């Protein structure tokens, strides 16, 4: 299989801001300063002349033009038009204190709750908007036909990988998750044609996951990457690439919105696979639910 094609800025399904956010790590430092201004306030950026934007980003007009081309625009006039359109359709936080989706110093718990809820909802919505159904269909087909499925992830992405493995296992798919990189590598070395290796990494730069996917690919397995950044290193070792649309915030290291965005994609794939053989999936889910039924506390039971 060939890697899913990159989406040009003229037809990005999740919106221009999601597109620019996904390309942020691949831009030069000066272009990143321009990108952050644009992402933070599209309406303000659309009102600025190229000189104003360059000055605000502490860079040159030439850099702004390079930024436009890096994100798929012909030039600055097209960028301003697209930003104005993006600003018009942008959903603002219901709480006026939730500015830019970030948590400011000194925020009270009510503001934290409103901000987290906004960030999480936006991550799920924007991830769904920019997901390519055609690529999702290819991944579902590949998983459905696979003899074996390995899912890899580290840190918070490891929890998502484990969740996906458990879901697949419950509908009768032969799936494995290995939190230890050495065990994952030895497993990947035993994969072959007809098997699937899925690597999950928000940044797309986690070396452990990249190495394991590379090993699986060298053995003939089909490799799938789930990342937030379509130009990240993990995409170079993936036959199929799926992306999320979670934005960076003050507490990004806590992997909050990014985790929910990943789970959204995982759930879409899981349901897609289950729907391919509803009867088999239903029987498997019923059998596994029955197996653990005796370990649930009934409503009449009281603790001593």
C-alpha cells in the first residue's frame, strides 16, 4: 500500500487553522511565529497587512510569503481571504473567559472546567471534521483482513493503544499491545504480509514507536500511523496515515485533549471493523460480557 496523500490547503476538510496547526512542527522557527499568531486569532491576522503581520511575528515580509507557500497558499492575499472565512465560521467558547482555549495563571476551578470542556469538545469535533473517510476505509479494510494486529504507543498514547487492542480483542480480532519497546520489537519482527502494525504518537516523533513500525514494515506488514502532525517522522514509516486535530495548550504534557482526539479515531476504526461482520462482533461482545458478569457487584449488595 502507498501512504495516504497529503491534503492541500485548498481542500483541507478540517479548516485552515487545523491544517496550519498540524504543519507547525515542520515549519522554520520564524514561520512558526507567524503560524502561532494566525492560529491564535485568525480574524486579527486577516485584518493585518503583510507588513503588520511580519512586525508582530518579529520577522520579515519574505518569511510571511514563505509561510503562505509552506501551508499551500499562493500568496498573502489568498491567506487573508481564507483567514477571514475561517474567522467567520469559528466557534467561540461559551464562556468569555476561555480565551484561545488556554488556561491562564490564576484561573479558578470554574474557568478550568469551562476551558477543559471547550478544548476537549473542539479536539473531538475538529478531528472528526478533518478525518479522511477514504483513508479510514482503507485502514478498516486492512484491519478486517489482517491475520494479526499489533498496536504500539508510549506514554499517554500507550493508554490509547491498549484501549484499541482491548476493543479489537473483544470482537474476536487477534490483536496485541506491548508497552515495553523490546517486547514490541520482537513482536514486530514476527509480523509478515497480511498483518497490520498500528503506531500511535501525538507528536509523531516518539522514537520507540517509529522504530517498531519500521521493523514491522521491513517484515512486510502494513503499517498505520495515528498522529497530530501529517509531516512528522512517523509518517515516513507508515503506509497509511490518520491524523487528529488537538491543539497545544498550557497543560499539553498532561495529554488531555490529544488523548480524546486519538480515542475518537480509534472508536471510528473499531466500529468500522465491527460493522464489517455485525453478527460475529455481536456474538463476541456478548460472550466476553458474560465472562465477566460474575465480577460485577449487584445493586442489592452492601459493603461491610
